[in-house]
């Protein structure tokens, strides 16, 4: 099976990545959602603030999606509003789960910046998130997992490790 994961700059936040070599400005989420339909299963990370608009785009394209939640903990910053401590993951398709060890649609895992990683990118997901994502989609070794916004290449490295661990 072919799977895809998209972790683009969240709507209105692309300026954070203006110095990254892949920077292309704001992402066209209408086009992105349309392009995801060629996969057997896919997931899209977004912000809690952008979630209503992303879901409206899914409805307008006739997509049947689900929403999972990653509770990553609070990122300390100055704000006039309550700080978001979670990120939604919109997902569709995937492999039907037949294992008694089914994943939950929530992950509670604190993430901290990997300051010693020379390829660090703002918003890079930790390996625990990636493993949860793979389980959420029902991905197995032998499947293809495409990271559409590779940034730090964390998802690709995690997929390789995940497949190796499942094979052993």
C-alpha cells in the first residue's frame, strides 16, 4: 500500500520557514488535499486554529476524514490567549486494523526541540509521533510511506526504523 504524510507549514505560519531551502510560501491546502487522494491512506498535520478551515475544505472535496489528536505539551511563549498544547492530525484511508493492539486516535507525548540536531526544523515531529502515525494508518513493512514535506527527514528516518523493528 502507498501512504503519505503531509506536515506543511500551518496556514498563516509559512514565514517561520523562509530560510529553509524548500520554502515556497503559503501552502495551497485545496491542492494539497486533492493530491492526497492518490494514496491508500494519508495524514495531514495542522494547527488547532486552522482545523475548522481544513475540515471545511475536506467536506467541500467530499473527503471522508477522521481527526486524531497529539497532545504534545505546552510550548512556552508569550501569548494573550491560552496556549495550545495539542495538534490535530486529519487522516483518511489506510489499512483496516485487525490486531488486538489497535492504536488510539490520541497520543500523549511531550515534544521538545532537538537543539543538537543540525537538520532541526521548527515543528519537526518526534519519532514517537511517527510510530503512532504509522500505526494509525495501519502501515506495515513493505508499504511505501511518502513524506511530502520532509524538512528534517525525521519521518523518513522513523519509517526506516519502524520497518526494521517490525521485521525483527
